[in-house]
């Protein structure tokens, strides 16, 4: 009997808020990328590794490609998304139902330039009352350069995910695994913890502070079977600091409590979490400040 190993990199691309991170989490079977209803929640490339017998899929979640390049952090996110198309084996191009924007065109152009085959995913079909109305849209997009297959699905409802996974395996090249079978990401625990905290900020304060918060881990030590974590929440203005802390510290306590529960589940241990809020004026438009906060 001949056994064949398949392994490859699969980039997940799309404009902001089409459900890329939700799709990644569902394909992996656990939550790796943070999610919220706000666009541009994902800021970094994040590798999610799934090993199924002799097959290993290395997913690359990316920030949403967008037209705005006004701030340094926007330029960083666009670079992070576009660089994911280098040396990639397959692209999953995620779109939102029949909506098609200039930012979708931007993603389509990047896919054409990449030269890798792309599977077009029409996401959020659970919100579409008449599935047959998708057919004209599908017929139009199937002719996009690089697109080799299309899959309508709902990442949130896990609808038609099996079809997408089968197609991914179909286009996966033969090869030995790049990562050990029990590894699920290339990111450190410190990074994952900082992302959990940022997710809770986005979910609690997405309307007031959608993009002006960053998280820096200062301490990450285990003492007497308890992991002690200290984190700084950076904002850009004093008024934002007051919003994050809330009246009598209520908002910060809620962010801390919700973060601690998820961190304990991630680390599988008791966690003592301390949060502070500080102001770093203009950090999101300062290349050096971004680099110091891990946006490299």
C-alpha cells in the first residue's frame, strides 16, 4: 500500500469584515484568530495548522485588504495581507454574498498577481433568503483570473464547510509536513494572550475605540502553578484611557475578567491577570511605535 503525504500553504484573503477569521477558526475546529463585528479586527498574519492523517494544511489568516493607506497601521495591514500571497500553494478568496466593492477588486488584483490557484468563497449565505439568486453572481465571479472553483457557504453556521475542505485537499501538493502533527500555530502564547485581550476591548468598546488600542505583554511568568500576566493597553488619547477604564474601573474589570477566562482555557491553568492603560499619542501612525508594539 502506498501512503502519500500532502502539505501546503493556504492563504485566506478578502476585504475587511467578510468573515475570514471565523472561517479559519471553523476549518481548524477551534478558535485561533480573534473576531468581532468591527472591520480590521485582524492585524497580523496568523498561521493555523491542521493535520489530518497524511495531510497538513497551513492556513494563513490575513488582515482585510482595504483602500485606505492614511495611517501607518493601515499600510502595515495591507503589506501583511499582500505578502501572504508569496510562495503560496492555494488562495481562499472570501467575499460577502452578492456584495462586490472596490476593495474586493483590490483583492482580486492581488490574487491575479500572485499566480496561485484560488477558491472563491461566497460567505454568509445563511443571511441570503433565496439561494438561487446567487447563481448570476457566481457565474460572473467564476471567470475572475486565478479562480478555479467556487463554494457558497456560511462560516458562522458551518454550512458547506466540508465541500471547501475537500477542494483544499484536492489542490494541496504532495510533500512532507512542515510542522509537527500536534502543532496548531506558529504564534507564541504571549501573542495569543495579547490578541485575546484586544478582542475583549474590541467587543466591549468597538464603537468608542475601534482601532486606537494595542496590547503589550510585560510579564508572563508561572509561579506556584499560577501564570502571572501583566499587560499594558495602549491608547492614543487621554479621553480614550477614561473610556477603557470606565466608571470606577468597571469596563477594565469586565475586559480583564472576560480575557482571563479565555486565557485560562488557552493555557489550561490558573491565571492572575493585571491590566494597565497608558497613552501613547499617535502610535497607530508611527512606524517606530508600531515596531515596538510587535507590528513588524
